[in-house]
């Protein structure tokens, strides 16, 4: 049995919300020992919930939840239980393969224990606001005194330098700053109405941060040198919008949002299908594919009309074309649309809701979902690996950790504390614990 | 001298379009030596995609291609010929990594599947990026940005209730797949360098979406935990208001701002608006009241109308409220924070001259991101790679060109 690629790499992590937890998940999937340093005295922002013990009205039974945040407040079976932080869907989505221990970093003795952990670790990863580590005196400069080869990564929204360093932003703001909000809307509505709750920045920043750690680890392997990684989440999103940026820098053009359309493909869009709120997307990228598209529909007479004969004409007459296509799609199931069109070599697919995904033939045939049993949450199918490796197969090896679940491992095996020492420190609530003792921040 | 993180890593890059090239761009920008292999004559189809420099649709002037292929050396090679395949194997012999993004049948049909290449170089990491993965019933299906987002990502809940699902702007799904692929590639490189064994990495763009698209992975858990099917929300002003404070995009004097609220931020709003009297206003004592929210909106909208987006950014920055202007690319290029961090870079290219590009996605203090060369012209490095690296005499180069091989 091969070892996993990052076996033997220890990452101390204090990630919050989405991007940081996502980055450390990718590293944990590759076999790194990711130890979350949490605290029973501090409830992190939107990571294990919105508050330690939410009132029932904040444990909604639908996707519609408080403050316009969308369906990210789901708890197992709509029940928060005695330990709501162990039942919060978002933490479970990103928590696999990690360990958790609790240290109180607000007291000097806690900081001392944390420094001992840094001494025996390879990476310190955190995704808090830019001033958090400064306040705790856990900056790279402070930590490299303890461990000169340590790699530290901080990923505040706007980076670790510059006049807006301390600006507090979430995905919605990064999306707006980067120009992605500008590009994402229904062409006939303005930005106040097209309020998408989907923010690409978290996914982009998280994946890029994982890559950054791997770069620094490789450099260290070759040179023995650690370093500091200054990652501005904003700066990871901008390259993902490269062509829009380049159109401006090369041509001075400010792109207009296209909605579901494409500047060079027609038909290109989303079409209503049979059933309630069912949709399929279609993208025809060449005349050859257009011929295939017409064949798939049984060559209806309109498909032979002059106004749809070339891509330029189809782009010009898109409104009429889309109406005709929808007259066909609305009689078909969204999967049917995919199969009929793909058979003729046309890119098409169903718009899958989150339930559909669990039944999808492709995801299931590749074993994307994995069954996981969790002490507090029960057994469920979890979304699994983002890629497959035939030499060092990766998988969900451990369920998301309960708060402080690995206290004993970390303090005893990793730090070599005696039972007595652990007992004393636990009494002081400097380490250990598995329940929040702090109040709700609201 | 070893100065970049990935210096010394040798990569053969057969990828085209967006995902694969973005993956190898990340690797190249941090120091890997990437040889981009293109079809003779035509090259990467991204060369035919806009935007074009000064709107001139020339294969060396595609902004998309130029952005995605910095720091790579470019050669042409026809893999449909036996000689072409033989040359590729020579390149593979000396490489650490090969990345390709064809449909799954292509490499096996060319006789260049992983099992064959492994015999040429047992330590080789081969990364295959495809729309749906190397296996499964959809493996040969065609896709496009919108298709990947529909089947893999969270298109279903993007947009507003009563309207059709909405695609995210641009090609971010493909860029995201490329970013994930760079993580997967590095993982396999660690295994290869650590254990001496290469392997085949299978990246499905659909799975990179299902496993990473914002909200998708959370909503998948939400369904399996509690049966919640998440759909598109009503437009913000019709949605059930649960907080006094604003949430979302609002018009201001010269554009729009996106503002977020947490319940504990009410005092910050009072401070930002410069209205301390609201603290004791009986209308605003219950933070979770929808009616109070409507009352507050009246104050909020008229206050916003008096301020431009940059003023608002400064005010909210001071009061620690998460808010940002809805920028367009022009705003972004002028952004003072990005300027202070010297984010954008100017790159000189033979056909366009100096153009401004997005810069480093993260700053490594010891082993920095660096532009060593711009995106290659089609076949620009044929002589360097074929003659200097592989040792073909120059006369052969002519024959290979005449034979349509390079």
C-alpha cells in the first residue's frame, strides 16, 4: 500500500468560513495531518454555525434562511441538538480528514502551548481577518523564532499589506470587488435585483491557497527554508476573470454581462424542460454541431430557415431561436435533452438541483459520494474526492472532527505532555474540552 | 540557481482551451519548465477566442491565450503521425509531469495512454483533465462552461425565483478546474518525488464543481442531512427580511455597493451613517424585525444616494462593515489596494507590445511568482527544444516541417 502524497506533513490550521476550510480539506485529502486549533472560548465566524446554540428559528427547515444567506444553515434533521456545532452541514462539507484540538489562545499559557505545537509542525495555515494573528502575536515573524522552517499562510480578503489590509470582506464583497458581480446578472435586470448568493471567490481562493502551500512545501524540501505566504483572496479571483481584464487592458472595453448567452455561440442558454422548475442547458459551438442539433430535433422546418443558417445569423436571431428550442425542450425531461443532443455531438446537460446530484449516473458510477459515520451526526453520503489518483488513491479516511476530539492525541502523542500536565491545563481550561463555554456573539 | 518554488520541474503540456492551460500556467508562473505542445498550423483553439488585441483576430493576439500561457515554451507537434508520437515519447522520457485535456478516448487512440507512457518513464505523473472524467457513462460527452456549471455546480440556485437559473459570468468553472488540477498535480508530484512512483491523475471538471463550487458542496450536505432542496431566492426586496440591516446589492450615487450584515453589527451601521440617535429609537430595538428593516431602508437608500462608491468603501472600512463597490474591470485596474500591492504586471510580447495582465495569485516571500517570458508564438521554441534539447540536427527540423509533423 502506497503512502499518501502528503503523509508526514503536519499542518496546524485555524481556518474560518469557506475558503480556508476548503483549502485545508484538499491538503488533508492528500494525506497531510491537518490539526484544527479551536477554542471552547471562541466561536469562529460562520464555520461551525452562526452561533454556538442557535434558537430554533435559526434552524430553518427550508433553504430560506435569515439574513439572505441562503441554505447554508442546515443542521442534521433540522435539529440542533445538545451540540449544534457538530451538526452544522457546512462544517461537515469541508471538515473531513482533519483533527481537532482546543487551546485557549487568549491567555499567555495557551500561546505557549500553541508555540510548542508550531515547533513540531510544517505549516501554519489561517484564514482570519488580517489583524487576528497580530493581536495574538502569532505572526510569521513571531513563529519563525520558534520554528525557522515553518511555512505560514495568511489569506485575508485583500492581503497582508496595502491601505485596505484590514478591510473585512466576505465572498459577496470579493465578488463585487473583483468584477465578477459585474459580469453575473440577467441582462434585463440590474444588480439590485439579480442577487446571486453564489460567490466564486471562496472556491477560487481555497483551491489557490492549497496550491500555494504545496509550492512552499516543495521549495522547503529542496532548500530547507520556510516562508510566509501572503494570499489576498481577491487576487486569486482576478486571474479567473482573465479575458475580461485583458479586454479592458488591450481594448479599453468594459464587458457587458451576457446572462446565459455567449458572444460566439448560438444557441447557447438554459431551456425549460418538462416538470416543475426543470431546466437543461445547450451550447452549440460550430455549424457542424448545429447540424447535429437539427438532426437531434428531427430536422423541424424552422431549423432549415435562412435566419438560422450561420452562427452570425443565429446570434442575431437568438430570441426567436430560443423560443423555438424551448417549444421542444418543454416536452422533454432535462436528462432526455442531454442524451438526445449528446448522441448527435452537441454539448448539453440538465441543471441538477442538490437532490438530483445524488442520483446522477456519472457521479455515482465514479463513486463520488462516500458513506461516512459521524459520532454526533450519524451516517450519511458525503461529497467526496475532487480527483482520482491510481497510484495513491485518496478517500474520506476520517469523518469531520468533533470539537476537541483529538485533544488527547495532540497533547499526549504530539506534544508529549504527561497525564498530570494535561489534567492541570484542562482544569484551567487552557486546553481540551469539547463544548463551547462562550456566549453567542449576538 | 534554485530560486522559484517549482524550479526544475519539467512539464509536457498537451492541454488547450482554459482548464488545462490555467493549471500549467500556475505551475509555470511559480517556476516549472513547461513545454506547451500545439497542433502545427492551428495551435491551441484558445488562439481563436477573443478578446483580441486591438480587436484584430490574429492567432498571436488572443488575450485569453496570452493570459493563460505565460512562462511556457511553445512547440508544434502532430500527434497523429508516428514520428510525432515518437518525438512526444522522447520528451516524456525526460519529463516529470504530462498534462493533457483531450476527451478520454484521444490519448489511448493515439497509443499514448498512461500504461504506454509509464513504460517510457515509470516516474511520470500524467494528469488528465476532462469534462466528466476518464470513466463513467458521460465520459465522452461534450461540454461547455454553462454545461459544467449546470451538471456539476450550483446553477440551479444561481439567479432569482421566478426566473431561469443563471450562469456565473465568464469562464470561472474552467479556471476553477484548472486550479484544482494544479493541486492534484502537485500532490502526485510529491508522491513521485517521495516514493519514486508516477501515477495517473484523473480530474473531472464536473467533480471539481460538485466538490468545490461555492454553496454546491454545502447544499449537497444540506440535502443529505435534512432533505433541503435549495432553489433560487426571491429577488432581495421581496425576500423575507429577517434583519434590520441591509444585505445585498444597493444603488448609490454612481453605481452599486454590496453590503453584508451580521446581527451584532447594528452599532457599526449607526456609526457609519453618523446617526447615533438611532440607538435609542424605539423603532429599531428588535434587530430581527422585518418592519423595522423596511423603516431602515428608507433612511439607508437616501443616505446611499448621497455618497459615491469610493466614499462608501472608506466609510465602511472605518466602521468595519463588510461592503464593497460593484467594480468593473476599469475600477479594478484603478483599485488603490491592488496598486499598492503591485498586483497587475506589464508583459512585453512580440505581437502586442506591452500589455497589463493579472499578476501573482499569492506572494511567496522566498520563492516568488515571476514572469520569465510571455506566452509563446506558435512553434516559437521548436528549434530550441528539438535541436538543443532532443539533439535533432537542423536539417531534420526542415524535414519534420515539410512532413507536417511540426
